[in-house]
């Protein structure tokens, strides 16, 4: 069991996610913050590499525009899996990470 409080409610609010926690704290993180902090192995690997200024965006990336979730699924009582409008869906966000990103 973790010391991280449990979320009582999660809701879209403007350009991000509002979470009401069991300890009475309310946090907010933008979708861009959440997408950028994706904890999957691929994203972690990409964060460790220098950015290629000449990288060509895929048609899907261009069409997706600003990061927006298309689905959010609970993973046990410890995390949420977010599916993004760019098709990315391998990030599992532990509660402690969601709390720290706000």
C-alpha cells in the first residue's frame, strides 16, 4: 500500500485534469504536462535523447494537434492508463506521479 492519497474524483477542466484527493487536496495538471511526462519505456527513452530539429512529424501527429486524452482507464487502485489523441496508449500513470505533476 502507498502513502499517496486516493483520488475521490477526476474530471476534465479546461485544458487539463482536476483530481480531488482523499486528503482534501485538489490538484490540476494540463494535458500537455501529462503527455510530456508519460512514464512508458518509449517516452522515457526519448526524453534521454537530444531533440532532432529536423524530425518530420507523422500525419497522425499533425492531425492530433494539442494533446488530449481519448480514454482513461483505472489500473487497480494504483494508476491510470491514458490513451491520447495521437494514438499513444502505453503510459500507466501511478497515483504518486499524477499527484506530483500538479
